[in-house]
């Protein structure tokens, strides 16, 4: 059964981080993550999103990652909710790749 990013024990965190960095680059952003745990990676991405200061840049990133920002949890701070949503989607991309690799 598919878990979420924070409860992942199936895939190497480095693979998920590499995919997120690729998604950022493909949307015109450049960031190398230094955090080493899922919760700290969520906070690091949230800080990065907050620092973008452009809704267009965030929209481009979320279009690339293939998530709808409107699905972010309302009970979390805005950028943390967006970051969690993004990491979960990137995790699912890794899960799909590895599960259905031929």
C-alpha cells in the first residue's frame, strides 16, 4: 500500500530528494536540499517556496510536479501545506517508477 512521504520506509530518501531537485530544475528553479529527514525537508521546501515571492514561479513548479495547490491541507501553515503536498507527489512519482519499472 502506498504511504506518504513522511512515513516512507520503502525508498531511499536520496532518490526522493534527487527527484524533487530535478522537478525544481525543470521548472526553472535551482535548489540543493541540505535537510536529511522528511519533516526537515518539508520545512526547507516551505521556506524556499516562501522566499520565491512570486505566485507564477510557485504555479510553474506545481504544474511541473503535477499537483493542485488547492488540495493543500488547510490546518497547516500555507507554505508547509504546499511543501507537504509537493513532497508527497514527488514520492508518488518515485513509487510509480520503481513499482512499474520494466
